[in-house]
C-alpha cells in the first residue's frame, strides 16, 4: 500500500469523525437539520441504488445459447451412461460367484 492511499484513508476517517462531531453538536442544540440532512442523504442514496438496479434489469442484453446444455436427467433410458459407476468389492464378489 502506498502513502497516497494511506493519506486518503486517514482523510476519510477524519471527515467521518468531523461529520459525527457535527451531527452530535447539532442534536445537542436541537437542530432539525442535524437529522434532516443525514436522513435525506441516506434516502436519496437508497433510491439511487434502487433506480440503478431497475435500469440494469431493464437494459441488460442477454443472448440465448445456440445449443442448450443437456442435463443428465434429460437423457433417454436407451442412451448409454457416459460415466458408469466403478465396480465395488461387493460387485466383483457377486460376479465371481455367478461364474462358478
């Protein structure tokens, strides 16, 4: 991390601390604006996010697949199993008893 990023981080922390101090002082003085401004900022931010999501959904370009994926549940019973299960020790014992 370089020094410029560190300085920006400390500036953001200092700005947040100053904003918190101003908010507390405004509340202590009984100022209506101490509550109205932060509530307005949060409300407008939330509405902006909602508008952005709506715009993204409305304008997204989705291309359909030319050949859809075939799932293992879509196979017909007559089709061979592309990945047969390996034989277990009980399978080999049964097949050797059948041969005898």
